[in-house]
C-alpha cells in the first residue's frame, strides 16, 4: 500500500538531454513586410513536449483524481540577420533524446511550435509556425495593425498575428506582415 504522501507528491521535472546529432533540421526564414520602423527586440523559441502521456505518472497535486501533464522544454534559437526585414534560424524537430524518465516507458519528445516574439517601443507581438506547418515546409503569413506598433492596444499586453488579411476592418488602418517559411535541410 502507498502512503498518502507518495500519492500527493508532485511529479518531478525531467532533465531532458539535447540530441547531439539531430537528423530532422529545418531552416526558418522570417520576413517582415510593411514595418513602420525597426523592431526593438526579436527572439524565436522552439517549444517541445512529450507526446505520449502513458510514460508520465499521474500527478494528484494538480487536479482532483489526478492528471498526466506532459513535460515541456523550450530552446531559444539563434537568429541570423539577413537584412533589416529578414532573419533566419534553424530548428530541430528531434532536438531532445527520447528517454524513460519515470520507469513507465520511453517518453517521446515532439516539436509543438516555433514562436516568434518581437517588440516595438510600445507593444509586444507574437507569431509562429506549428510543427505540422514546419514539416510540410509551408509558409505562414501573419497580419498585424501598424497602429499597434506605435501605441499599445487597449486590450491585452500582447498582440497575436492573424492569419487572414481580411481579419481587421480596413477602417482600422494599414497592416504589416510577418511571413515565416520552413525548408528542410538535407541530412
């Protein structure tokens, strides 16, 4: 019989090891169009989580009856500036080694998204590309309002890109775009 303390103990964090020789690597190209001024900060993170929850124990500290929460990892990607509006980076689909962390079987890491965070003096913006779009070598274009660049919007601290150029009413003013394209590198 297990003690009540063992059941109520939180599931420990995993120490995922990075894959020293990833084989599924993609080049991401980020291109801004119509920016009213240069961005003040730009970063890209690759976000991963374990995609087979049967390898993770039930955590009884997070929900009544317990819940299995996938371990997560994030990697800050190195950006190369091509010109004032274009940047490139690489992201590995297989950045982490699959391992048995809890004695319940091997946990398999999966890329979820590559998130782009950029700032104007007034506003923080977020865009990104999903793993499915990345592996399909797609191009994603996200739209933002130029007015949000110079003044923080009244609602929310962060502005997320919209995938439709018709999302914003024309009366709200001009837009700028962030296009993210993915291309697989030869192994």
